C-alpha cells in the first residue's frame, strides 16, 4: 500500500516522499499512485523559517521521478495531474504485477487512534502511533488540513510526506502532506478528488472567498456565551470575506455564523470543503 518516490531536477535531488496506489489498468499494465505535491516542490533558499519551507518554492513538473518497489526495482513515474490547492500529485507507473490498492474510511474524527506509515531509505516500513485532531489552521495553512498528534513517548521516525494515515482496521483515513507540523488531507476529501478524476480527469476546487473559525474550537467560555446569548452550539464564524467574491456579493459579512450548507449542519472547515466539491 505504501510506496516510495525519489525526485531529481537534473542531477540535483529534490525530495523523497511516500505514496498510495490509487487504481490499476490491467490492459495497459499501468497503475496510478498518489503522493504529496511537495515531491516536486523546490525549497526556497530565501525562506529561513523551516516551518514555512513547505509552502514556498516552485513546482518542477518536468522533474525526474522514480518509484521504488520492494523488490528493488526502480521504475520511472509520469506526472499526469498536479493539484496545487490540495497539494496532490498523481503519477502513472508501469507495473507487471498486482499492486495493493487501499481501502478508505471517510469517517475520520478528532481524537481517533491512528497509525502513520512511511518507509526509510532501506524501504523498511516505519509506523508511528498517534491521534487525529482538528485545529484552527495558521494563516499560511489550508482549511482542509487535519493533524496527526503522535504519542508523547514516540520519537519522530518519519520525515517525508505522502504516506498514509490508517485506522486500527488498516483503512486509510488520510494522506500526509506536511511532515514538519504533521498535517494530513482527510480521506473524505481524497475520495471526492478520486471521484472527479475518474469522471472528468481533473480535481477541481471551488473558491469560497471566506476564512472561518470553528465554534467547536473556541475556548469553553466563548462556546458557552454563543449558546447562551445566540442559541448557537456549532457552526463556522466568518473571519474574513474576500473583496469581489461571490460570498461578498450575496451579503455575507465578517462575524456572520454559518450553521448549515445545502441543508447539512457543519462544524468544521473540512466539512465545507467536502460539500463544495460534491
């Protein structure tokens, strides 16, 4: 299920990532594998803060990418799609043997026991135990992130992106997209992207023109005040509305609370992202 990529720009190495088999075509003997777009992203030397390196630098679409199999074969990968907002890269690889396609669990929740998988330079499997969490993203992070919180007693064994997060039944609940602060893209969004790719050969993303804060992420005093004064227990508080956006045109303003979307109650920005690519 977990494969390893190596990437070069000319003779210069860029990054190493893991990935997931996505689908296989038995007629053409090819398979698609999904990984983090950071595989082909060059680090910007002008950025000194290592926390922000993953969000800077240009993508090398023509970079040489190799997929490393457990039997020591190294096969070139061909980039077929790059989704910069979700930071996903899809590669096509020639395969002459069956590959293990993962199963997914879209019901990932905060506080869930999970394992993060990856491989080291010897292709040995590395496993770290932790829990999932929702957090309010920083200004430079995306609203579709969830967070992997490893056990306090665990050493950080993995330093690459693209590996799967799995639940206790071995089902994939997300794909790591930043190993520095250990964020991952939840499987609910991955599934929507897969569905669009199968139908339309693309993974679109709707721009809402808003940023939010989840009521459930407020401090207990603020949550109680919202419930007492406004009878609102969950939803999203609009923090900012982009000028000229559709949200501004229909009258949404800073401080508004969005409780439901298309008739469905929402409490996290991830739920909004999933509904927007429905």
